[in-house]
C-alpha cells in the first residue's frame, strides 16, 4: 500500500529542508548532488554523481531508505551496505516520525549514510 498523497507532500517538504542544509554548493553539484524518490511506502535518498569510469554517465547511489508501516504507524530505517542490499539501521531501526529519520541520517552517528 502506498503512503497517502498528504504524507507524500509532507515528506517532500521535509526532504527539501534536509537537502537545503546537506547539498553541496551549486558549483559542485555537477560532481555530487542528492536526490530522492518515493515509491509505494518507501522514501529513498541517493547521491547523484558521474560514473568514475565514464564521467558522461550519471549514477544514482542510494544511501538511506525509510519505509512506512501503516498498521504500526512507524518508519523503518535502512542503509545500503557495500553488498548493495538494504540493512536495518541497528542503532534506531524504527522511528515514529519521518523527521526523526532525516535527523538520524543527518547526524550519521555510525557513519553508515555519508561514510
């Protein structure tokens, strides 16, 4: 089940605030930028950067994901390891509010999201 249109707009608004702080300066964004996608009940954050072998190709490298579990009213937090699989973020596997997810990603206390 997908999250509601209202919740999508709220997430987009919060992500834009998050990116306003985290995005690199405009002159560097051709080398590194951030993006997001909302699919069904998940919000995925990713880096946008040129491929190191072929700079003409642009890559999207996911680093954080939150999945909404409607019946429990929580967001599950995941990070992508080098094996390219999503793993539960053990220090805080779930949060009540989407803003908490963004706060945890921003803080990155374990070095999982931004290294």
